[in-house]
């Protein structure tokens, strides 16, 4: 299990990028009306959901096997990251019948996706704080 937990830093960057690109593409779809942007967002969020499960699973393993000085930040990181994974999965599930989506389902997808992107940003910041310390943004 310790080896699987150590894969967390390797696995987490891909779903982060996928969620952020999906959110940007969906915002572009809203503003421009081009369906291609929405198609890109759907493809990215579906892939992100799969990789988010792997990243969250390995993160939980890593947190349970290593010693972390700031347990409070670890707990926030753990639960915000898990919530981001759930939001990403929810956004991906909202695209299940993408051809015949109602306006309500489309907005559910958009809200879940933007919520996931925001949570990914916060969880990423907390993860960087765990690795690099609270002053990692200072020169």
C-alpha cells in the first residue's frame, strides 16, 4: 500500500489539468455558442473522473502511511480533494445522455464542473502547502 500511496503525486496532475481545461472549454462554449467547445469539455471531464478516482485513492493511502506535520491542513486537503472528485464524477455522469440533454441537465453539468474546478484549485493549494510549506508562494 505504501507504494500505491507514493503514486499520488504522479497521478494527481493529470485530472487537475483535465478538469481545468474542461471548465475553460465549457465557459468558451457558453460564451461562443460553439458546440465543439462543449464536446471538448465533456471528453475532458469524463477522463478526469476516471483519473480523479485513482488520484483520490492513492492520496488517501499516502495520507495514512506518512507522517505529516500539519494534520489540520491534511484533513482539509483530503476532504476538499474528495469533494472535488465527487463533483467531477457528478459532472461526468451529467453528460451520460449528452445528445438529448435538457437545459436543466446542461446547467447541472456546468455547475458541477465549475464547482469541481474551484475545489481542485483549493485542494491543490492545500497540497502544495503540505509539500512546500505555508510560504511556498513567497519569493
